[in-house]
C-alpha cells in the first residue's frame, strides 16, 4: 500500500510544479507588456503590446493616445492634455509659435489646456486666449491621466469658476450673474462659452451709481478697516474717470478689503510692486489710503485704459482687457468682476442696471 501511494503522489507534484511555472511565466509576460490608452469623448480603450516599437507605432497612428510602460509610467502621448507651468517662475505667453511677439504671462503653477504639440512649441489655451509657450521645463500630462479639471457651474443664478492650479491660484470663486439655468459643469477656458460675464467686460470709464455713504455702509457691513474711506474711491473716480466700484473691487480682491498685511502695514491696497518673488518686501508704502487709491486710478487711466498696456478698458482675461498685462493670475479679471458683483448685489444692483 505504501508503494502505491508514492507512485500516485509524484504526478500530482509534477502537475502542481507545471502550473506554478506557467503562472510565473504569464506574470512575467504581463510585466513586460506595454499599453496604449485611447481617449475619445471621455471613453477609454486600452490595447496591450509585447514590444515597445509596436506600441509606439500604434500610439503615433492615432490621436489622444498615451503610451504606458509596464510599470505604468507615461512614456509618450499624442493629442491634447494639460500643461503645468514651472512653479518657481513666470511663464510668457506668445501670439506666434516662433515666440517673437509676447501676448501676456501667467504665474507659476498655472494649468494650461494643451491644444497642440510641436517640435519646439506648445499651443495652449488659457483664460480665453489661444497662445504659444516654450516647452522647456513644462510638465505635460495627456488626457488619459488628467483626473481633475477646472470648470464653470451655475448655482442659483450665479456663475462660479473652480480652478485647479497651485495653492495661490486654485479655488472656487464667484464670477457674475446669469439668467441661464443648468446643472452641467462647463469644462472650458472661455468664460463666454457659459455666459456674457457683464462686469468682466464692461468699461471702467464710467461713473458708479453709488455715493460715498453707500460705499462706507458696505465697508462697515463687512467690518473692513476701510470703513470711512469711501470718499477716496469717489474722489479718484472724479479725478481720473475710473469707476469707483471697480476701484473698490480691485482693492477688495488684492487686499481683502484692507485686511492684508501689506494693506495694514503699508496702506497699499492694490499690491503695488508686490512682486511674486517678495510681495511684502517689495511692496510700495503709501502715506494714506487715499494716496494708494489715487495711484491705482491714475495707473489704470494712463496705462491700461489708454497708454502702453491698453487692450480694452475692462477687467477682461488673457485675450483682451486689463488682465492681459496687469496680473499674472489668468483669472484676475473674473475675480475682480465677481467682487464688483458681490458689492453691487449688496447695494441694490444699481451698477448692473446701469450697464444694461
């Protein structure tokens, strides 16, 4: 009986050994497999290849295809995606792919929508503008790996923009009012694809319908240290022809209505000379709040409404308006517009009625 048991156990051991060997061979083969994922209107199709050369040929033959190594690393891709600018430097935006004419610039850590990859250039879209950037030091991400994107949405008649970027640019902010109703998210870099954004594209060469008293009442209601300074904004409007509500909104956005360190320590409400490398140290000191407001109003009147940086007399974006040259934040114009709307809404929407 003992001999019979020995004769039957060896075939079982041999069969098990063969099964283990086959499993290990299959696993090894999988580890050497290259994959290419194709993204079409949100749908994803993945194909596997045993050779890198074969995978590259397949990737190059289609659009929005991403080649992954056996370990899951992105090796190359075709089509669109996201470009992230270097976090420690300003990135220039150019009108042409030869980089001869600069259009604007954006802050470090900005996410740009990739439209086209050339041998020595990238065509991108940001804040309404289709422009070119140099590929040096840019981080590129194909559609297949982009999980989070910026979008607009409508909430109870108001438009909000949620931005994916570095810590200084990211977040959700109010842009303005709309009569449209929708539960969709709008994944676009063109705000006018969503609504007309009235405050963002209305001329600042106008008079605000609000009095000094109205401005001071608003500032008191938000417990701002600028309460009592409403006269500075109305005087600047009278002197330089720049809308006082716009000036107050810029001060509100740049200094959190006078509560920022630069505003408290230097009475600098508009970030004058507060460069990205050392905003507090380089910022200009003003003797009074009125001097700060006057300096801003004069700057807008002589350099942005008319003058070397004039590209439209409204807050705008990176395609048109003040935002082209005024701020490295590509959504500065939207944020100022949203602040104007928030103030106007609290005071009765007289500015919106005037614009219409």
